[in-house]
C-alpha cells in the first residue's frame, strides 16, 4: 500500500502541469558561446555537459527519498536547441494546443526570442539534416512514405545493464585513463580523435559526480533548516547517499536506486534521446541489494516498496521533450518510453523471476502511473503465478504491464549476431524493441508507410494525393496480367523507397557522429571506452539501425482484396477499383462493403490472407535486413506504430480493403480495426504465421471487455492465451480491458473520465489526452467478449 508520503508525491506528480524550462537551453548556449567551433566536437559536448551539471538548479521536493529532476522542478521540461531550436510559433503552438500542451511563460518566450533563437539559427542538427537530404528524400518524407526520428531528437534508445551496481564513476574514470594511456599515437591515425573522445568521457564522469555532490549539499542545507527530526534524518541520509553515489558503487538498495537515477538524468540531460533511457532488468539488478538488506535487517519489504514507489514517481515527473510537426504526429504523448523489464531468464538460462519481481508488480499496480512503462518477460521457465499476478494488474485496465516472450527475444538477438549471454541479458525497451542491454546502440530511424507504397504503385509512381511523381514507373496496374506481376511491381517500389530512406539514414548517422557525440552515454555502453569511440560513431559492441514498418494489417487486406476480387474471382476489374479509390468510394458504397465483408481478412486464421501477410513481411524483411549502416552494424526491421498510423492514414488515400481516405491504418502487427471476427485465438494464430525471430520487435494489441476477466477462470484463460501465443512464436502482446461504451462516454464527457487510461500502442496514456481520431481508432478495435 502507498504510505502518506507516496500518496502525496504521486498526487503532486499527477497535478503538475508540463511547462517549458529554458534553463538547459540557456546553459548549453552559454557553453557553446564560450568554447567556439574550433574545439573538437566531443570536448565541446563534454564542456557543455559539465556546465550543465555545475549550474543547473538543484531541486529536492518535500518528503522525497529519491532526488533529482531534469528541469528546475517536476515537469519543468528542458529543451535541446542544439538539436531542434523551436521558433516562437512553435512555442505558441505548444502553449495553446488542446492535446499535449506545454505551458510557455512570457519570460521563457522572451529568453527564446532574445538569446536562444538568434544564437542557434542555422546551427541546429535539424537544419543541417534537412539541408543535407536529397530532393527525392524530401519528396518521400513530405508525402508520408516515411518519417525521420532524428529531426527533433537524438539517437539513444538504449538500456543499462548491471555495470553501475558494481562500479562507481571513479572506477569508470580509471578505465578511461587506461584507454588513454594505451593509445598508439605514433601508429594509429585515429589516436588523436580517440584521445579527444576519451578526454570528453573523463570530463563527463567528473561532472556527474559534481552533480550528485550538489544534491548532497542541498540536502544538508535543507536538513539544517528542518524542524521535524524524522525528515531531518532523512535529508541527512539523502546527503550521505549522494556523497557516495555515483562516485562509488552502491552498497544498499537505496543507494542503488539513487545511483541509477543520477545516471538516467545524465543521459537524458546530455541529449534528447529517443525513448529516453531504461534501467532494464531492474528486479534482477536490485535483487542482491534487496536480499542483503533483508538478511541483515537493514531493509524491510515495506521500506523497499516505498523506495520503489518514489522511484516510479521520478519517471512520471519527466514528460518527453516537446515535439512539433511530423515528430509530434508520430509520437503524440508526454510518455518518454522508459520501460522496466521484469522476469525473463538469467544469463545462465534459469528463471529470472524472484520475490523482488513480485514486489515490483505490486508497485506497478499500486502506482498506476503512465511512466515508467512496465513489462513482464515470460519464458517457458516462468512460473504460472508470475503470469497470473500480471494478469490481475492487466484486469484493472490501465494497459500495464505489457507482455513479452523472453525466449523469443533471445532468439531474435542471437539471430542478429549477439552472444547467448548478451542476448539473455538483453530484453525490450521503448514500445517493443529489443537490444543487448548495456552493450548496444539500437536506433529507431523512422516509420515506414507500407500501404502508401502500394498506393504509389497503383498510380505507377505518382502520389495521388499531390499528383507528384515521387516513385519509379512500375507499369500501369490495369495492364498487370497476374497478381504476381502486381506484387512484383510493389516490391520494386518498396525497394526504391527503402533505398532512399537508408541513404538518408546514413547521412543522419554521419551527422551525429561528427557533430553531436554523446560522451557521457558512451561511458555506460560497452565497448565505447575500450575503443575510444563514441556511442554515436560505432563505439558500442553492437550497432543496429531499425526501420519500423507500419500498416501491415492494412496492406495485407489490400493485397487480399486485389488478389481475391480482381485476379482470382475476376468479380472486379482493376479499372473500376482504381476509379473507386480515386473517388474515395463516392457512389460505390456497395463495392466498398464487398471489399470490407467479402474479402479474406488477416487476423481470422485464414491462410489466404495470412499467407499474403507473410509474403509482405518477407518483402519488407528482404529489402532491409542485413544492410550495413555507417557504424559497422546493420539495418534490421521491427513493426510498431506509436501514433504514426494516424498520421500515415491521413496522408494515404482510399485503399483496396475498403478503407476510406485519411482513416487510420492498422497499428503494429494487429489486424485492421474490426476486421478480426473469429476471436482472439484466431488473431494470435494469424499473427504467429510471420517469423517474429527475424524482427527486432512486433506489437500486438488486443481489447477485452472487463466482464471476461472478472473471475479466476478468466484470469487463468488470459494466462493460457499468452502462453499459447508465445508457444506459437509470438513476440509481444498487450491488452486494453475496457468496453467501447465506456470509451464513448469519455468522449462525450471527458471531465468525468480524466483518469481513464488505455493502451495506445507500446505505451499507455490518458484516453482524454488523445486526439479524436486516435480515440476513434481505439474504440474501433475489435472488442473480444470471450477468450
């Protein structure tokens, strides 16, 4: 149960309104002005990081046990002008928009107008990125064929392993100094660059220690003024912890949590990393400290629970940095996607579930917060009690925890070339993406609109929405003699746009490697220190660039409609179909209903449709997987949308599955909304027909009515459903437990449903904070009334 302290801190976190803080932007601008362009990029970034750590406001809230914020107060959100310098119109939009607003004070607007914008004009990564892109890339981007993550955010998307729990930053600094001493300056042409990078890491290591020491000083200052003896002792304890970590390894449960939080703040203050930063297998990492404290009598289960609850609140205090334009469309949420893994398998392959795992599940249920996102990793070795405990939380209806196949994750990572030990120590992060924790840079580069490519194929290379030729000529579809001929045209168009996307990605990777290194993050990821190479330049042991496919269900049904009606049954001519699409089915409602209701649809365990899904999956995989990136790694695929399926739908015209123009696409690997009509097991059997092991993550949403999980039979049924899907080779599944009538009531009267939480894609959010189109898309998802 929540203590009064936790209940108050939680309420304060929920009540705090996100706002724009200019503090980070001002300090970074000062640091860049003082250092100048001639300083090597790693050192310039390190000096900026040190400037931030030495001068940022130190905030310790009343009653806090875990301390530190990204801004000067909870939800005072920093900006990153070196990446994307928002203009005054952006700030006005952020302040005034109905959904996901950020309050912008008159003073913040003045600071931007007088200091930030003039200094960064023409210097930001975003400006340089678009300047370097080719006309064909820009045309495809503007048409909505793909997005680019790094146009407002930095590469990051990484997860910490257990190294910080046995090494302090004094130890990391010694590793850096050894690498510096080992440089072969006489024979290695890269020795000077490596020296700059390592020196930058050393500066950053010292800077984080200074940041913690400033928290210690603040805590002692507050303790001197505190009249309550109990709180005075707590503040003195906080001060002692901040003097200990992160300089030295943690000795107990409280120190371990505070150490991670300082590392988290360091990474997310250095750069606006997409998908924040993740603690990974927190139950596994903290277990030795938990057991030691319990055995010694210095920790109780109740105290550990309270510390974890305070830790959860720290995540919820950190909204994702503000986004505008297409980037806001692809991720329209405050959620910063920090995901905490529980369960799974240990590095020796044994069951990773422990008593601390169950304690964390209690915390997840009690706190009921959007952040951090939580997941359970279910292995064949996981006990049924673990799955059933998670099912009880899922039943409460706030979309957490999401559920992953731990054995499949290991298979995916091993296929990608990771060692078995590194794969077992890895897991999921962000929405559903996998990586080797503490050892990999795995970057999401952008979403890819598969149905849009089909639309352009059916227009022989032209985007029907604009009339511009942005693709290649693959032939007049009315002249295709067979479905295979049409599919081959789609594959050519797909490869054309994938090639454009990858050429653009390569330029973005080089841009960040040269101009925006991350020396602090590099300390924490193997083997950056050993190589003397930055995280953004290929220093990590493994380097993966993911391109996320979107709309698989939509395009599978489109292909099924064309094959079934045009080529197999010959009940519809290609000319009539194309004409109906061009008119958005105006005057063709009977035809549209035929396409919707008399077509084999993906998600119903129908091999006619599912076979086409698998063929489309293979085409996407073959176009991308294994291609080299600029960092010595490879491109891989995953299938997830966040909220981009709404944006992609808006820029895609009517499609052959009966979908009208501008309606959302399908999300993740889920069937088209409402197309799955034979129950949840049929959906799982359809989705399992793709080879999930060849991905880096797939996202499956299912929606159940609350009534079917009301009793023990329903809970056991949900556990069996999960086990069945994972036995078939599925990667991930997550659940909304809510009925459509409740969601419609929330649309009509949002004030009475402010606390209604739903699972959107790889994250949960307040239903009333979602745009109307996304709300309608969630309502339209098939509602299963039985297991």
